[in-house]
């Protein structure tokens, strides 16, 4: 098993810093819905939100830092900033997914269609307390930040990123039947698309085969196969 290094922490700080800088600037930006940059920035924020979750996912596999406290702290921060998720709950469910992939005990697997699977996926991870916390934060922030900015660059990108994560990181890799031990498939090799779509997480068989490899090295695993 590959030992973690502090390079992972630097990558995590880069993702976290990019998200913080972007959302900080966008909260102050004068919004004109006729300006096409609005929709480009929504997509940018969606991608950065996805990066927060993928970083937290790396923390779940201990690849951000060899120091467990630092590693878990990164996971706590990223999951909370993403949508007030409770990191220990996500940690438990994610490892349940790895240990029972494609079975009834897999919290990420469902035999239904895309929409029923997505609804089950969200209900499985979303809690009433999480909604309450997000509502409180939203109402506090709108004292200083225009509500339109909060909705366009905080709420909408976060919701869209759940679709991005679900489609490329769960639905496509695990739908249907598979003739391999990890019950998963990967996107065809295209590193640019793999990064843009879901931080190389579309190389999903490779992730299950080597879960200790952080997202930013998954392309190398794909190259070797």
C-alpha cells in the first residue's frame, strides 16, 4: 500500500483555497443575469464544490496527510463547507460501499433507474439537521451578502455538484452488471475529460482496485493498465 505524503495536503489546500477565493469574490460580484459570465461562474463553482467533496473522499482513504489528525481535519472542513455534512457519517458509509460494493449492503447502489437511484442516494446521505444548519447559515449570510449571489454561487453550484458526483462517480461506474471483482467500470482514457468531469473519479475501477491512490494520481494508474 502506498504511504501518504504531505503533497496531498498541499493539493487539498489548493482546492480549498481556490473554492474559498472564488466564492469570496462571487459573493461580492454585481450579478446581471444577462451576462453569460454568470453561468460560467456557476459551472466553475460547481466544479470547485465537487473538488471539495473529492478532497474529503481522499481524507476518507487517508491520502491527504500521514498525520491522522490533519487528514481527518481536512475531511471535516471540506464536508462541512460542501453542505454541512458530518464527516464520520460519510466515512462510515463510504467504507461500507467499498466493503459491500454492488450488494444490498452497499449504500451507494440501487437497481432502479437514474432518477430513483439519485433520489435514494440523496436521501441516504441527507439529514434534517444538515438542512437546518444550512438554512441557519443562509439566513445569517444574507444579512451581509445579496440573496441572489448566495443562491446562484452557493446553493445552486452545490446542488449541481451532487449530480456531477452521482453521475460520474456512482451511476456510470456501478450501473448494470460487471464481470470484474470490483463490480465497476471506468471511463475511456481521456485525462482532460476525466479531470473536468469528476477529478479523475471516472477512473472508477482503478479507484476500487487501489483506493490508497489520491485523485490527482489516478490518471497514472489508468496509464499503467
